[in-house]
């Protein structure tokens, strides 16, 4: 899963006959309370790299992987190259088995794609076009199928349920009243829900991010320590609560100017969860928390075991293997997969730490598989 999050700017109205902004059901958490404050203080989550797999080209190499997006499904690895505008599909050995799309204007080519969603039979790419979205669909063999315009603006995409797609609108509440829109895979109608709440902009504080798992979508609001589950019936249910200790937002926060609002949060020790994911067994959070009256911050990775209720966290440090987790990674089957460039891996001497006989190239990306130790 990617790391989508957005900043709310303003709330205006948008009319569409198939859009309904009603929130049907928001209740108590289903089962899960994530004790984030205590987990970060204990800092005892262990992440142990176990394998290092080179990925065959042609990914664009520039010494950074911030232009790549990784998704792992059934031991197949999907890496979208945002710069070159194509999706590479790799097997477990790092061999390229499929290339889908390409940068250009011809058949099967595109530009400006910002996200994608993989399903059993197809891959759908998301492209912004003014106040609309373009969905470009390929089959799994890489054959172009269709392109369609959706009359809603957004910035990230996820597969939902029986074949529908869910779009997160991000900061574009100038033209859309809701944060989420569902696209029916048969009728192509839009259903909107989870209304924007803030009239006063709080850039760059208030944001949102969502993730999908087994046909359900989960949604996290930066300023609220709550994870919501979106059901097949477009209901919102409070799925988990994030315990951040005594941290509270000042009552006058909502009337502050954006930068003053941010300053007030940082000085209080603001928890910013910018990315999260959910599997059958785990809830994960990555973000930062400020300390020393806003003079410094810790970047953390926290994992909550659903079956045991245990939450553990790790403070990520530059100059260590943690550096590979600051950019792009995904949790799958209690394993953590991350992408790292050869130069960084050599600097970190990761190949020696793993005691493997691999000659690391400076100009190659590597898939690092790590075990989570509770």
C-alpha cells in the first residue's frame, strides 16, 4: 500500500444525483485499542532483515526510491515507477515477469498517473484531470482495456469489495463535499460519504489516509486517533482507537491560523500518523511524534497484534537498516517488505549483516524482506 495523505483546505458544495453524504453508522471500536504512547516509550519492536533480492531493470535509478510504489500480493511484487509511468511485476526471485503501461500518448501509454490498484483480473491506474479523474484499466497480461472519466477529484485509489473502487479526494473539498467516493463497477455511479468537516484550513496538519484489506477499506484521520472501517453498505464503523496518552488538542485550535495551529500541536507533542495498513493479523502505523517542546521528533513504526492485543513500536534511526523503512515498504503475512537502492545498502553493510553471497550494485534496487519479532 502506498502512503497517501492530504491537507484539508475549505468546504464547499458539489452536486451530483448519485452522491449521498450520509454517515450511516459510527459506533465504538470493534475490538482494538492501540496503546501508541506506551509502545513508543518501550521501543522494543524488533525488525530482522532475512533476505535481499535484486530487482531486474528497467526501474529508473536515481539513488532514491521516493518515485516508486510497492504492493505485495501472493508473493508477487508490484512496483510502480511514477517517474517513468509504468508498473513492473516481479516474481519472488526478483525476475521481471510483466510490464504494464508506459509513458507516452499512444495506445496503452499514459502520463500523470499518481496511484494504482491491483485486483485478481486487472490493474487500474488513477490520473488527475483538472476536477475530474481518469481511470485507465489493463488486464493482468498488460493489455489495454479502457479509459474513463469520473466526475470527482481525488488523489488515491483502492479496490473495494466485489469490484468497485474507492477514491480518496484529499484536499479537494473546494469541489467535493466528501472525503471518500465509491465507484460502482457496473453502473459507474458515485456514492459519496465521510463529509469534510473543517471550514478553516489547517495546512499542513490535518490529513487522512486509507488502506484496503480483504474487500474492506479502513480510513484514518490525522487529527483524530480513530480508524474507521468502510463496509459494503457504505457504513462507517469505528474499527480501532489509538491511545496517545494525555495529548489533547487545544480548544482554540479550530479558530487558529494554519501555521499557528501547527505550532501549537508540535509544542504539545503531536502524534502524526501519516501511513497505516491492516492485515488479517496486524494493524500498523508509521508517523512521527514531536518532543522537547517541538525541537526534535521521533519517526516511529508501531505494530498492533490483533489476536493478542499487544502493541510494539520502534524508533527509526538514520544510518541503520531503519533507513530503508523511511521511504517505501509494505507489511504482508507478518513480514515487512521494503525497497532499497544498492548504494544505501552498501553504506549500511546490509549484505554483511545478512551474511549472504550477493554482490550489491550501486545502481540496482533491492527488495528487503524482514521478520517482525514480537
